């Protein structure tokens, strides 16, 4: 018999013996798959979010300059933009106007952007897809805003941004600069922050230092820093969810350890019979190895496939709220299915490999004892 | 007569095309390097180092890419050494990427700062800048040693750079 056929025979026997104890092994696979499912879901989800975040930030300005007042983020005067524009290596400085508006009637926060070259009239507004759906308190078809003075002004919706942009534009409302200043009471010549373009990435650090030196009351934020912050936030959130599930995982591992390390009387009996029938110790070990592999691989595949479906087909319904963010208006976007092979491999080695090996040790202990003793003891 | 009239727009078009080709800005004449374009001096693929790119436009319209002004100067000093049979006369124009704007400028027009802390893909570089004032400012910001013009750059100086 060739060694391949021999292994096939072992596998055949193992699977048949697993099926014989259907309920017990089924429960084990199910519990195991559930743990893999939870961990893989968090992994897939945070990876997808990170990729999505990077895609969004790829279009973000390389350098944003904010003014600080008593340690808090404050508006920045236009004169800062002029002096920063004069720094060598800076190709463009764009003063930006944006902020948040809390709509009490619908109980949601919207991001509002004021554009100096807004294509529509001052009493018109452009809305992101989710914002257009969420903003329900219309008056004569106009979006009603409470200005900083307490009176209200209406804006006629003229355009809804396309769905494709929703990750960045979901809760977005765009109005003209004049309208923005009217609603929020921002004085003329003051802006929210400055977006600075530096053509040569090698010069970024020097430009940042010069801005800091020239305007000590500002805080220049490089895109790289934002990327790093996002990374750590996602990592932290992912970690938090994993900690919550760690209890479940631990319970399972104790159960699996118990099941795998201590053989039941029935199993010892089985090994005794096999040895009496002329099986070698090595044969028993190979059989047990196949058994461990069959259980852990099945669970691993079930768990990861379920996690994939959960995250990418069902939008991670179980814990999306915990992972996505703080905004009241949840951004609704399908996650692009990105799976990191390294992470998958790590999960594989953390789940399949240890289980397969810990099942072999007790089998080996039972297999090296005399079959007579083993059977008598049970 | 009729035939000549019919040809007129064509001739005019060709004339326009020709004048457009003559007045072509640098960016049009210098297409970005492909994945397989190598620097003839060091043999590295240049596409990854666009910020430092230097170009030699040849008299036959072909283009050579260098992954930094330093390698370009090395090539110009002794082209036959790097491409056998290549004559200095085959080079029509030389361009370097200006540090701040990353736009190609004529190598003869640039001011070069030596000994700065801005490293290119081949280490120490001669950093090209558009004006004397830019070069002075850059030298101060990046601890450069001196500002050089095209004519100042000799093989001995290139050797001392590394």
C-alpha cells in the first residue's frame, strides 16, 4: 500500500469515527467555529475599515494648519494663509470653512462645508446622500437652519451628491461661504483651518517646522500623523471588541484543552482495541493527528467563511456600532472585501496548529501503554 | 485653384502642428519614465524616484532618465563610459527636477546646492533649485555647504560628493 493510500485509509477511519460521535464532535466544531468566527470578524472588519480610511485620507490634504487658543482648536485668520503661502516649497494654501451642525429636530449631527466658489446661490444647499435622507424637517421644501443668533433661515436643496462618494459625503451639507458665515456667525476673514499643499514630500518636515516657528499659536497636522492616529484608533477599537470576546474564547479554550488533553474512557478503550488489533503507536498518533486536523480545520473554515459573510455581506451587523465611530449619522457603506493573508495565516496557526498538536499528546500517552492495561483500566 | 484651396487647411494645420512642437513646454517633451526605464549610470529603475528625476533629451528625440542630477552629471562628463559609443554631441538638452516644485527645469539654468541633508536615491545629491534666492534659502534650511552653477560641476567635485 502506498503511503498516500495509507493516509487516505487513516483519514477514512478517522472521519468515520468522528461521525460515530456526532453530537459531541458537532458541538465541539460549532463552539470552535464560533470563536474563530468572532475573532475573524473583528479582524476582517477592522482591516476593511482601515483600508477604507486610507482610501479616504489619500484625497485629504497633506498638511492641515489649525490655530490653537488656550489649548483649544480656534479659527484661523486669512493673513496666516498669506504668510504660509510665502514659505518656500508650499505650492498652495486653501483656507477652509467647515463645522458641525446639530439638528435638534432629527437628533443628528451634520458636517457643514462652506465654499467660496459655491456653484449655487447663497440660499441653496447641496446634501450628501445620507444627509438628504436624514434631514426630514423641511419647511416649504427648504432645509431649516437655526443660526447662531437663534433665528432660522431656509436653504433650498438643489443637488444630492452621488452615492459613490458616501463614505466622505454621507452626512455632508455644502453651502456658500456667505451662507456659512451667516449660519455660524464666523466673522469675515476667519477660517476653520488651512489646507497646505507641499509638492515635495521631502520638504514637508521643513515646511511644518517653519510654520510652527512663524506662527507659534498654530498646530500643523501632517496627513501621515492622521493616518497613524486612525490606525491606532482602529487597533484600539478592534482590541476592545476582542477583549469583550476574550471571555468566550477563554471558556472555549478551557473546554477544548480539557477535551483534547484528557482522553475519555471510551477513547482510551478505542485506542486499546486498535493496538490489540495490531496498530502501531505511530498509526494511532497519525489517526489522532488527522482527527485534530479535521476538527480544527473544519471549524477554522466554517468560522472564517461565516465571518466573511458577516462582515462583507451583512455589513458586520453584530458589532458595527462598536467599531465604526461616534457620529450620530452612521455612514452606510458596503465594505470593500479586503483580507490580509498574513492575518489569516496568523489566525490559522493560532487555531488549527495548537489544537492539532495538543490532541496528539494524550493519544500518545495512551498509545504507549500496554493495550491490556488500557482496556483493563477502563 | 480648387485643389489648392482644398489643401490650404491641411497646410495650415501642419504649420500649426509644427509650431506647437517647437514651442512645446518641457513637461510635454518629457514623458514620465516607464517601469523598465533604467538610469544608465547606476542601473536602477527610475520610475520609483520621480522626485529626483533628471533627463537627457537626445538629438534623435530619444530620452534618457537619471535617478538624480548627480548621475546625470556623471554621464555628461563621460557618456561613452556608460553607453558604449555614445557621443556627448548626441545630447540636445538636459533637465533636472526642481526641488520645491518637482518640475523639470533646464539643467544649465538651475542652481545646485551641495552637501545638504536632503538625500536622493543615490545618497548625497546636488539639489537643483530655480533661483539664487531659493538656493540660498535651501542651503540654510538643509545645512547645505555651497551653491553651484552648471559650469562649476566637475568630475573631481562629483567624486568628492560621496
